[in-house]
C-alpha cells in the first residue's frame, strides 16, 4: 500500500474509488466502508483509496472535547493495508481545512483524484460546519460524473458499532465486548521502562510500559492478554493501576509474560487485551498477592489460546 501525507494529484491511476472518513477506531462499520471501496476497485480493475485524517478533527475544532485514541501510532495504516487498500492518503486536519465549504472540499477531491466513486457512511459529514453529507455528495456526483455508495451502519446486538461505544466499553474494562464491535481485539503499544521490580521479588517479573497518554486506557484491574514482540505472540497477564498492596505509586501498565525470560528494556510491545479477570485490590501482604497472581494466571490460561496466537 502506498501512503501519502498530503492530497496530491493521483489522477494517473485507473478508476479511483475513495473511502472517506475519520476512521478513528477502524471498527466493523469503518471496515465495511473501506472494504466496499476495495471491492468496487477490484471489480472495475481500478484503484482503491482511503482518504482520512492523521489527527481527529476535534483536535482542532474543540481540543477539550477530543476523544482518546483507539489506535496507537502507525497501527491505523497497518490495518487499512490489511484490508487490501492500494493508496492511503492520511492528511492533517488543520484550521485551513476546517474553513473549506463542502463545495470547496469536493472540488479539491475532484481535482486531485478524479474519482469514479466515493464510499461513505450514512452519518458522514464534511466541510465547514459539517454541512456536507452523503446527499450533498450525491448531488455533486450527478453533475461531476461520479457515484456515491453508502453502506448501511453496522449494528451488533442491537447496538450501533461506533467509536464512542467502543471507548466506553474499553474504559469500563469490558475489552471482550469492545472486540465484538472493533472486529479485532483492543491493544496498547508501549515501550518497556524501568519499574520498581516488585514483580520479580514476588516471582512474577513484569515489564512496565510507557503508553501514549492520548490512548484510551482500560479500567484498572487484571487482564488476560497476549503480547506481540518481534513477530512472536506470547500469553500473559497485565495489571493496570497503582499497586495498592505496595501503597500505590505511579499509575501504569505492567505485564507478566508467561514462560518468558530475557531483557525487554526499551523494547516496544503490543499488549492485546482478551478479557478482564478482576479489579485491582489491596492485599494484606505480598504473599497473599503472589497467591492471587497464581490464580490470575490459571484463569488467564483458561481464556487465552494455548499457543498465544
């Protein structure tokens, strides 16, 4: 997949079908929109394009209301590539972009993409004040000669798949339910940093991770997780919280990787959340905590795949 960081002329590519959206969660509804653009392009021997933003529009419109991230770093591009997209155009949402009218936005797309068609969600809005919508896009298409496709919103268990819902589920610790709407498991990416090494003293060494503060964080507690590191997936148990047994401290994420020995300091890990085992608790002494960790590991193993895959 080719990645562009600005909207430039790509009209030399054959029959371009463009999925438009913020795609901040890349959940099942977003995947349906993107997959439809890929399908149309393949049917017509054309080119599939995703046009999205590198930052959330609310980061510019109302920073105080900007939601936490559901995807770390370059994960968004990797997931879009796995959907079979030919070109990803990921542009910054700026104040200048905010001032574009719907007509000016459409004109910029036509000039640079000359699209055969657009695919958007039923609630898609664009242009100054959000005054553009699928009907506005259809009207322009009738004049300019492009089609507009609007797949239905995705509902699961009578609930709309949305980034807002998924953030609420993750923040409540219901990572298993969040995975239903995401179409994959929620994960955090972080770099291993120095910790207090209390886990090692208990017989369960942990890797302490520095995670982007802009990410949505699951509720405090213990989770069954898999850990992706250098192309290998291993089972583990993660804790999010303050370590109250040791009188608290800095809030953080630490993970015990099962059957692993080695130095992970300064390495980047992906922690994939499968299920919440329990909330964080204070224990009367370290031995009781160690006994609970053994129980947590047994429960995690009952929830995770044997291979860690």
